[in-house]
C-alpha cells in the first residue's frame, strides 16, 4: 500500500518533470516562429519618398495596384507628416515623421491618381505635394 502510494507520487513527479522540459522547448519554437514572420526584403509594391522643406521627392512616383508599403523619410530639419489623398479623401496617413526618421504605412490601392501631401499648416502650399500614379 505505502509503496504503491510512493510510486504514484513518483510517476506524477516524472510527468511534471517531463512537462517542465517540454514547455520551454515549445516556447522556444513559438519565439522562433515569431521572428520568422519578418519579411525578407522589400515587398514588390514599395514606394519610398523623401520629405524636406518644402518638397516631397520625387515629385511623381508610380506603383502597381495592390498592397503597397509607403515609406516616408524625413531628410529635412523639421517634423513633417504624409497623407495619401484620392480627390479630397484621405486614403492613408503617417501622422508624424521625425527629423532623420523613416516611417511606413501599408495600404491597398486600386488604379488611379493619388496625391502625397504634408498637411502641416502651410506645407502643402509651400510645395510639399507629389503625385502617386497606381496602374
Ligand atoms: Cu511638412
């Protein structure tokens, strides 16, 4: 009786030990999957523009229709933003691009002509506007 009781505790302990060994292995696998998700390289539909006082360059960019990663790099000396407009509708935006920083936004676009604009007061009128053509 006593011996059997002892053995069942031993078995439970063995099971707990096994679980203790399996769990760290699983979490290791999970974290490996997490890093594996990062895209290897720039996607096909990538558009990169530069922001400065007071221009968006290049002035005209084009991309294929579909999922597009829009990246704005601020090479100027004050903060800017980037809004993608179609007509008077805002399609996507990067609220702030700090000096020396690059920020990205992903957006799915159909064929058409879009405007890339910095909407900070006065910046559009000063020249911070460019055209994105999607085909
Ligand atoms: Cu600006």
